[in-house]
């Protein structure tokens, strides 16, 4: 959605700018179109429960879930909000795992992407590890680290590292060697080559990898928290609610996971991706690099 | 005391415990000590977590929650915990392979009444015999499942008379309610909560079939170095058992309060019903220990363990005996 919005904004700008009001209207319409299927589904679901077609002890109505979320959110005392505590714990774990994954995968991806020999050596190992679901490592980490953040972050790290690594390698490999030769022949230093050629060249692929990495980290987190969390986290909350048949709280946890996942993708990576894509479109229009 | 001496506990530790007991275990212990205990999402553990039971004994109980009993035992064997608990097959395996790692110091929850067969509220079925040929859900290998097998045997029925479906205990209620299963064998609080939700009814309790006990295990290394901490901890278990047995309603309220801290809502009535169906008495009896023998024998026959362990040699009754005095003194204060 963010990319299409950006393209619409670009198109508006290119046609001479129809005006801020019109752009806002387009954005609002785009947002409404995005929300419509979700709202329709929620209304049908609510109607299903209220008419007795759906058993609320199996599938509680959206209004019940919202009500439960409100109680857990405790807006009058946000500092004591249980839901915010669980969300904060989950976000912290996922972001730490993602940051470590980026710290490892991006430099390694550049190294492997730039050195064919290193890539050929590492490729079999990567091919072996890539198909393994990160959650499958949880029992191993549980034995090694026990329950707690170390295990959860390690599992999420494994979920995030491979998409970022592969995207970086592909991004670097997609840059034509001619570009590097040209810049070198003009006397560019290594740092210039990295900043002006390698980084911009692989950025679109890298951002896709970062998006995938964060999504994998977030998805893996829930399963890891269900198995390894000691006290906090959305996965832990869902698991604890399941033990006492508190279906509404389980759905609150699931809804939070979906909404936060969407917010991270559209709010964090969406603008970043749009900016990159716009930049490259701009470059192609003017017919060359700086 | 004899079994523990026979198993070579250092004399110094034994002397220490004896001196400590003679110096007045009945008085409030002055020195502070701590113990690491694993808990899981079961009502007695929630009640335990809700209150500082160690405070009257100057004991800091460091509680760590785990998703299952198996995870607790893994952490216990990995020395991340001083106290774990286990029953049936897991305890038998540990007793057969790592008997020198732990003592059995108390009984945890037990009693056949904590297992039950439930059917949908609208089901016309009123007995297990009527379920012949139908689908029954259970967690295979669990204490509830093994007890149900004994029940069938005692009542002239066989497993093959039914279609047994292996499922997670948390999923049984919904499966019964939706008609995916005709009945399910589950443990508390799952049966009681589902009953109070008004979606299932219990048609058979496993009361009288067996006791299927869980036992409290303490690391030998810890117990030998910190005998007073173990005694104080067992005293807290006596106090806990007293509350659950004599005032289940208050215990259920405490459990609901503790569960609420996780952001989860539980029904007080459901938990109270569950607590009344769970036996809580930390005293380890021969009757309870004897229930491990047939499990060990079947595991031995299946080649899973080399010998049938002598469970009585693993028990340390002295901690319980001292804890009874300590708990009584605390109540008298």
C-alpha cells in the first residue's frame, strides 16, 4: 500500500502538483480501500456471534475482544497496563534480535557478495541452514540457555538473519562490475565506492531483506515466547490464556501481533522503501548518477 | 533418616541439620536463605505464586514459571532450579538414570478425582461404557491417560473399545464442544473451567482408580548444603496444602489474582471446583510411592529403563518431619 501511495504522490508531483488537498484525498481514499475488507469481515464476524451462528466461547465477537483489550490496556493507568507490558517485552526481543541479525548479516552479506570464492565456500552451508525453520532451534537453545530472553532472542535472530543475509548478497551481486571499475578508474577510495556505489546499488534489495527479516523475527517470536518466555510477551500471554480457556485474551494477543506487524511494515519499512524507490526512479529520469 | 544415610549424604550436612533441628526448628528461623523453585500454570502453583509463603520462615522462594512439567525437570537437571516436581514416567526415568541427583522430599498434587471424562453439555451420554466405538480425546502418556487406562481395565473395558485421539489438553474442551470428539479425558482445572463455562459436563471421575501422585524433588547437592532451606520450603508446602484443603474459595481467589497478573482472566468458581478435586498433602506415603512401581515395571518391560528403581531409597522423610514442627510453630505464633 505504501508503495502505491508513493507512486500516486510521485505522479501527482510530476503532473505539476494538483494541490495538497487533492493528495490528501487520494491518500484517504487509498486508506479507506485498504480498511474496507477488514471492516466488512469484522462486521460479519460480530453479526455471526450476535445471531448465535458462532459460539462466543470458541470465537468471541470483535466487540468482546476490543472490550478485553481495553481492560488490559487500562488507559487510565498506562504505566500499569498489562497489555503494554507484554507488547513492550515482545517488541524489545524482536528488535534486539533484528538489530543483531542486521549487524551480522549485512557485513557478512557484503563480504560474500563481493568475494566469489567466499560465496562459493559458504553457499553449501547457507543452503543447508536456510530451509530450517528458526523455531526448530528452540529446544536446542532451551537446553543450552534455559528459558528466558537469551533463548527467545537467539531464535528470533536465526529467523531474521538469513533473509537479510541473502538479500544483501543478491543486492551486492546485482551491481555491475563495470560500475565499480569506472569509479575505481576515476580514483575513488574504498569508502567512496561503498557509500556511492555499493550501498545505493544494493539498497532496494537490502530493504526488501530487512522487511522480510523483521517479519520473520516477529513471527518466530510468538512461537519462541510460547515455549521459552518466563513471564512477559504477547506469545506468553496467548499461551497463558490458553491454559485457562480465556479465548478473548488469546484473540487480543493475536490482534496485537497482527496490528504491530502491520505497523512495523508500513510505518517503518514502507516509507524507507518508498524513499529508495523514488530515489532510483528520480535517478533514471535525469539519466545518470551524480 | 536411614535411607538418606545409606545413600551417603555427607555427615557434616546431617550433623548440621540435626544441630539446627535441636536448636529449635520450631522457632522462627533467624537467618535468611533462598531456594529456586519451578512452577507451571496449574492452580496449586498459582496459589503458591500469589503469596510470599516463605516470609514467615525467612525463606526467599525464587519462583520461575515454565510451560510444562517436562521443562521444569529439564531446568532442574540443568541446575537452573533447586526444586522441581514430577510424576509417573518422567520421575521413573530420572530415578532409573539419575538417582544420585535428587531426593524426593514431599508429595505434590495428587488424587484420581483431578482426572475426569467430559462430554458436551447436550450429550445424552452418561457413562464411559456408552462411549464404546466413539472418539475420546486424551493426552497420551499423561497421568490422566494412564489412569483412564487403569479405569478401563478395572471396569472390563479395553482401549480398543474406543477411538482414542491424542490432543493437547487445552484443545480438548473446544473439540468436545464442537462435536469433533464425543468425550475427552482431562485433568484439572480444564474440566472444572469447562464445566463452569457451561459447555461440558463431567460424566466420570477417576476417584478411587489411583492417586497418580506428583512428587517434589530437590537437588541433592542443594539439599546437602542447605538442609534448613529445604525444611522451610516443605513447611511452606504444608501451609499451602492447608489453605487449599480448608479454604478452597480463598485459595481460588488468590489463584485468580495471580493469573490476572499475566493479563489472563480465570473464573473463581471454576478454579475453586478444580482445587476441591486436587488432593494436597505433602507427606510422602508408601501408598503413593507404590504407584510408581507398575509404571517402572512397564517401562522396564519396554526396555526404556534397565532396572526398576527403589523409590523408597530416594525419599527424605526428615525434611517433612522437621517442616511439620516448623509449620505448627508458625501457626501457633
